[in-house]
C-alpha cells in the first residue's frame, strides 16, 4: 500500500538503507520520470548516480544527518538527469521509524531557478547600465560601483577588480572582505588572476584546494576558497580581471560566471577609453547591445522607452526613430494583435513566455521566442515590462520536416513536453490527434513517389492552415501526422478533427481518386504519462481505420 501511494504522488521519492551504505531499496514512478533512469539502474545503487560536474562534493552528507524534526528546510542540490541534463532539486531526507530506512523526497525546482536567474541577470544588467551612465569620466567611481554590484548579484563575500601593471596584477577596486587587501599585488605568472588575464578566459573555481593554479598561501590569507574570475576584454585588449570570491568551497554556480562575463564588458570598455565609452552610452546601451537578442522596455502605454542595437539590425530603424513609438506602429497591427494578450498579461504583473513571428527588415517574418518580465514600483504598480526576444529561425528549421514543412518528431517532442507539463501542472485540457492518409501505398506504387510527395505536402498544408497558431502539426512518419492541441477538450478536438477530415476529402485528390484520412482523437487524463497519452491516440487511429477509414474516432480505454 505504501509503494502504491508513493507511486501516485508528484514528488520523486527514494527509500535507502541508512549510512554508510545508503543503498536504494525503492524509488517511485515520479523519480524515474524525473531522472530518466529505469528501475534496474537504480535499485541496489546509491544516490551518487545523480551527481555530476557541478554537484557539491559533500552532498551525500544529507543522508548522514537526516532531518529529525518537522519543518526542517529542504536542501537544494545540483543533480543530473540520465542524459546529462542538470537538475536543481530540493532534497528532504528523514529517518523512518526505528531508523531502519531513510526517505528522501526530491522536488524539481529547475524551471523556477532558471526564471529567477534570468530575472536576476536582467536586473543586474539594467543596474549596471544605470551605474555606468552616471559614472561619467570618473573611472574609480565606475570601478567601485561595478564591484559593489558584482558582490550583491553573486552573494560573494569579497569582490575585486584586478588590473595588470607590469608583471603584477593589482586590486584597483574592492568590496566586501576584499577591502582588507585593497591595493594587493599578485604575480602574473603565479596566480589564478594571472591565468585569467594571460589566457583571457573566464574561470570557475569551486575549490582553491583542488586547483593547482592557485597560490594557496596567499588565497588563504585573503579568504579565497572558491570564486569566479572573468577577463576585462575590449577590442582584443585585456586590462585585468573581475573577481568575486568566498571563504567557503562550492559557493558559486556556473550561471553566475556568465553574468559576470557580460557585466565585465562595460568596465573593459570604460578602461579602454572613458570619454569614448560615455559617448557610446549616450547613443545606445553597450551592455545589452552585445547580447544576441532583442531587448527593450515597453511602458504602460505600450511605447518603446529603451531598445538595444539589435532592433536597428532587425527592423532597419534607427533608435531615435523607435523610442517613444507604440509597439503597434513598429510591428504592424497584425503582429501586434497576435501578442497583445501576452503584453496585457505582463502589464497585469505576470511573467510570460511564448513563441510567435515578427516582421523582418529584409522582408517576411521570422519566428521568435519572447519573454516579458514586468517592472513594478515600490507599491506593486506595473510600470511596464522588459521584452527579451530571441530569433529561433535555426532551431525552427532543425525542427521541421524538409518535405512538408510541418514539425518533425524532434520539434513535436519538444512542444509536447512543454504542453504536457503545463496541462498537468495547471490541470488544463490538452488533446492529441493522430492522422493517417488512407490507402496511401497504392498511390505511391501505381503513381510514383513524386505524386505521393505532392499529396503529403497538400495534406500538411491543409492541416497547418486549419489548425490554430497554438496547435502543433507534426509529420509523425511516412503518411502519418499528429496535431497537438493545448487548451482543447475532447469535444473541441473531435470538432477540429472532423473539419480536417472534411477539408482533406474535398480538396485533395490523387490520380486514383479523392484522398481521405482517418483520425484518432484523445484528451489527456489526470496522472497519465506522455507515453500512455500517445498510445491511446494511436489506438484511436487504429480504431478509425478498422471501422472503415475516412472517419474520426476516440479511444475508449
């Protein structure tokens, strides 16, 4: 009964023997879905199979001192899926009665942490822009502001800007515990900072005791046990390094290194030529201009108030011609109407992410992934939102079937994973249609594959025309297609399927006569897996073909 109960809960659960063995004796279904492992790969092993590059070395200590009282906070750990994908998991380990077993519950917070990281990065980048624009020609003020922000953004104990002077690298600005060593000089050829400067590469140092490049005695003197270092580069010239550090090992994450790397560009440009940098700041925001995406701030009147240089490249419009203009005037009414609902949600305080198409300066449109992050004042009023828009043309191209231009299995699976997770988390309807062209083999055999290809293209074109923008049309394989319909219950999906069936029957012909399709339709059930979902759709399609073809059926089981 206990195992059956654990198998239906959404959180992953492991039951292990107590230390020192911590051998896994049971894992529930949610654990296998979360990690990708099978029962034979887990039972009899230890939780160490989940560790990887960024997993804290001492993470298994949670099994040595399990929580003994209710309300003990969970511990967040970087673990890894079977395929190598990192996962952020909250672990709660408790001792079972009599201490014979340990129960470990894991909650997946990966998506939540990614959203928090993106929001933090945007806030820090915006803050950095503001700081740089107010520093003027006072480079020391600029240095100090940068280390202050770096310290706050990473939660480090100390932060320093280190600039190369002769054969030494010198702390020219400090914050936190690094204030005690202001002006510190380190040899370029015998320090981790020197490595960062000479090789011009960012460095992630989880533990100085495990890094032979570290001058151990000096590192211990300043309290440097783990840290992040990024080179200060501008136009091929390196001035030094920006470093944050902690007295504890494994105090940082790799995504924090990415943030510092972006931030360092501002300081490097200033060190190169403060006056030139100031003029550049007046014309555009250097930091966000270096990012490979469209970044803007839209106020509560739907007007562009800030944009990066990517907008000029994308729309062929100079910043001065865009700032203050309404989004509808820049994108056009049709594109604006498609995204207005998402913008309204952001103005209401919701963070939203979606895919759409946007006009391009060279003609036509391009697919993009957009994320809107609302900006609120101290009283919670939304002042507008930041828009982060990425060109996903290459990704879309890789996800399309070359013949029909419908999604291929790779693209479909990606969207299925997102739609299925959303439907399950928020208890929303989700339907799936499997379609098969009836008696397609005789057409290929008697009329040739060129004719068969033309029929496949016509059918796919009809499906994509009649499906909604939120639906995903996929060439499942051969003459079989699939349509994934979010926010669609079974009744609505059956109506959509009938429209598709009638459209194909009336508009597509082969030399052997009219072309028809058989369709199987299902709606997601609670606690149903994706595999069970697709299997039911396949059975429904088989039922439609078995009952005479050119019809729509659903699965009864």
